């Protein structure tokens, strides 16, 4: 999972999601984008599932590098 923290940018609250505490490029967003994400959470979940299937298919089609 990730690491969630909170920050501020120009006086505005920000949520920060990182892969680890030392992540150089965490995902940062404010209230407006958070509301948008919450509003479309089912679409995001659907997209993630579809993309995971695409990646799994690509990985299955690639030659085995251990041979």
C-alpha cells in the first residue's frame, strides 16, 4: 500500500500519497481534485481493473526471459 500524508501549497490543503516515505514523486492533490476522484471512484476502479487485465495479457504474450 502507500503512505498518506498531508501538506499545504499556497495556503491550500493537499493530500499526498506516496509509494514509500522516501518516494521522490508522490501523488499530490487538493480538495477540488479529491472531490472529482470521489465522484468518479467507480470509473477509476473499472479503469484500473481493465488496465491490469491489459498488462497481464501483455506479460503473458512476452517471451520468457529466464529461458
